[in-house]
């Protein structure tokens, strides 16, 4: 019985014992450099991923609409989280695609699964964001035009 508990504890704590510096040739102890890598990733997305440019326009339009409608702070918080969720899903999708492309140039069924599932995560986030946007912005928009 002790072996089962030991195995369980090892499986739960094993990952945290791995030192990334041992396995990765590039780790940055410098926070400013780490921030620059993140900004470089964002700029890459804006330059190379057309969906990100579409998301940029949509985000600006939604934020402008929310400002015009003068939504409350709770609605702002939900809206910001929702917009961020879509951005994060898109960024993770691009990261998965890059890793799959790096791992194999062959058309492999599991590579397709990885890419399709990551893409489905973006679709899920977008559908949820549209629904949240409608729930938050439609009522004040209808009131603004005197339709509610």
C-alpha cells in the first residue's frame, strides 16, 4: 500500500522537481528580457496571424461601443476577461500549430488532431465572447435607442 501512495505522491510532485535550465538552452533570468519576448510574441501574432488582426479590430470596436454605452464596472470586468480569453485562445492555438509544425512536416493524423483541437478552443472562446457581448451590450444599446 505504501508503494501506491509513494507512486501517487511522485506523480503529483514529479513535474515541479524538473529544472527547466537543465533541459532548455534558452531560459531568461532577466524579467525585462522575458517581457520583451512576450511583446515579440504579440507582435508576431499581429504581423503573421490574420485572425489576430481581425480580433484587434473587433476588440477596439467592442471597447469603443462599451465606452459609448457607459457600461458599469462589473460589465467592464466581464468584457475585459472575455476579450482576453479570446486573445489567449488564439495565441495558444498559434503556439500549438508552431510546435506541431516544428515536430513534423509529415501529414500525421495526430498532428491534425492537435491543430484542430487548438482551433476548436478558439472557436469556443469566440462563440462564448459573442454571447457574453450580446448579454452585456444589447440591453444598454436597446435603451440608448429607446427600444427597451
